[in-house]
C-alpha cells in the first residue's frame, strides 16, 4: 500500500531514503520473499504512480477502504504491507504461521501496524497476531529519525563483527 496522503510527514514518504533505499522498498522486497506477484496499491495522484512496478489503482477513500479495494482487485490470499513499515521476515512468518482467521492483522506491542493477511473476506472472522520482531511504522518525522538511528546501529553492529 503506497497510496497515503503523507499529511503527518511528507507526501513523498514512500520515496524518502532509510539506509540508502526508498522506504517503500523495505515492504516491497519483503513481500517478494513471500509472494510470486507483488503490486503497489496507489491512488491516482500518488508519487508512486510512475514507478515501473506492477500496480493496482485504488480510489483513495482511506487506508481501510483502499486495502479492501486492493485485495478485491488482486484476489486471495493477499499479504498487505504498508509502504511506510520496516520489519523483518520473522514478523511476516509469524503472521503467516499464526493466522487462524479470514483476516489477520499484525500487531507490535499491542499496536496495529497496517500489515495484514487476507485469506477470506469474512470481516467477522478476524484476529490479531503479535509480532515477535520489531515493526517500525514511519508516520512522522520523529519516526523517520528513529528509523535512521536503527539503521545506523545495525550498520555499526555489522562492521563490529567483520
């Protein structure tokens, strides 16, 4: 999902670099590990519209409505990863392994992350799966600074082990 308005940070949020790559690339590359087909769900005025990657167009009526619209266009099962989330394979594996409902949302420290797995369309058959690994949702400039700092610490740890 890369169709937000970026009102809390910047409309260019999906393209803001964290650790040398655009923010959306974390979700996109993670999705590629788990799915044969990966689409960007974008609204008509999204900065992501011009990327040379497969897309589905949504109406921009809000995150939840756009998720439902995108899932209906790509079909089931569908793994939904927001373009502003940085997480790990471990988090997605937990969602895939522990989901026992039509729709499961990934939470981290009890907070919804926007990551979800759709196996059906029964909104009454819904559950949450707590992530065992950190999930960073970059919604504000402060979140962006936290993501940069986490990246810096990760790089420093990698250098220390070489």
